[in-house]
């Protein structure tokens, strides 16, 4: 296989490991862009702590120019959580013949939260013979791990999961969409307002590209797709995580006052025609010194089975999944393709 050429879109916390891992596997970074003026003009070596690579971080406005000069095979987009927010960068890449893999959590299964834009990009990707995929930590630890365990069970009634992570590790955009730093009143208005709407109201804002899904909203859709289940009804519940004392957020560069939200717990529930309910909770918050990442799932059936991952290194696991998935995306059919339609992720020594 020829050397894989990658352009990195977004040179924040996640790219530190992604670019490093790409080099480790024999790939090469041929371009990098960002919006942060503090790092624009610097060699990517300042991000990945290496010898100089001769790749200068450019402003994102030069993305198309860099693609045309370097002809990358794939773009890794590690910027925002929602499809609307990465739409412009995705379009530049795919209209110039470049595959896309992104950590955008909504892109993990965007067809159940932003179907209008999902289908637009699917058509555009097929017209340009490239693939768009969203993945990361959830690909294994909220996805393939669960469906693999399900393969050893009979008469499943319910799948229930809960996962927590430190919003400090992922940058300011993720911290904000979790409501970190908001008062309870602001949280209810900006983050949790969707919980009270009817199914008809939710369907309307979904079709209008205005829905802001929790990460588990897309995950339960992915699980149903992978298990070949038929969705019947979806609902969600979002509550703020509150501490009784002040806590400092380095990412937000502020002290979050006692009684304000340090993040949120978001639960997505999917009921299926087959009678299996999938309920999944994500807890993203600013950690204090005693908090650690957690990931626990239980499948209820003839033999209830629970799997717990103790203290997962969520950031590095996310980045390794992205890097290991790159050849799968390059070889996948054209379109906006979920990893639920790909083979299970596998370990790679070299590309």
C-alpha cells in the first residue's frame, strides 16, 4: 500500500496524538490548518513534541489551496462536535477529492440527528468518489465492544450504558456544548430545552438542521443500525452536573462557581420494534482531583452481562481509533458511511 498522505484540520489537543500516531504507522502529514492565531505559522512539531517536520500550520482559509498543492488521501478533522459546525471544512475536502474522518461526535451517526445535511453530504461525497466517516472512542467502547458481547447472548431485552469523561481534555468547544460554566437557568434554556419538546417538535427541528444531540443520541442510533434493529421511538434527558464548591476550568479559563454547571449528564433512550431498548448516558464535566473516566455497559437477556472499563485513557483511545480507521475509510464505498457499516476496528502495526 502506498504511503497515506494526511491533512490535519484542527491542531488542538486531539491532534497531538493523532499526528504522532500517523507518523508511527508510516503515514505522513502533508498539511495542517487551524483558526488559532497563536499556533498558525509554527511547525507541527510544536504540537506533537518532535523534531521539525517541515509542515507549517496555516490558517484554515488556506485549506483548499493546501489540498490542491499536496493531494492528500484523507483529511482528519478534529475541531467541533456538531455536523453543522464542520460542514464547511468537510465540503472543501470532499469537493476536492479528499476522504474525511472526523472526531465530530454527531458524525458517528448523523443520519438520526441531522438527516437533511447528512444526505446532502452523502450525495456530494458519492459524486466525488470519496468517503466521510465519524468515529473515535465510541467506535469501540460504546459501539463494537457492545455489539460483540451481544453476539454471545440470547433474548436481549435491554442494553444500558454509562460513560464519563473530562471536558478539559477536549478543548473549549466541547466544554461549552456540555454547559460547563453556565448557571442552572442558562443550562435549562441553552442545553436542556429540547427535553420538554414533543416528538413532532423534535422531528421538525431535526429536519431543519437545528437539533443539538447528546453524544449518546448518535450512539444508540449506531447500535441499532449495527444490530439490525428497527427504531420506533427516541427520547432524551439532560441534567446539569453541579458541585457544591468552586472549581477551576483551565479550558474555559474561569472559575465555575458553586451551584453552576460543571458539565452535564445526557441520557438517550431508543425503543425498537423488536422490543429491545437501548439506554445510554454520557457524563461530561470538569473533573476535580478525585474524578476518573468510567465506562460501564450492561446487556440484559437470558444471561445479564456487564462490562466495565476502569479508568480508560479516553483521549488517546479516541485518537488511536481515528488513526487505525484511516485505511478503512479510504477503502470504503463512497458516501457518508458510518463505521456500523464497516468491518470491526482492528489493531495496526503499520499502514
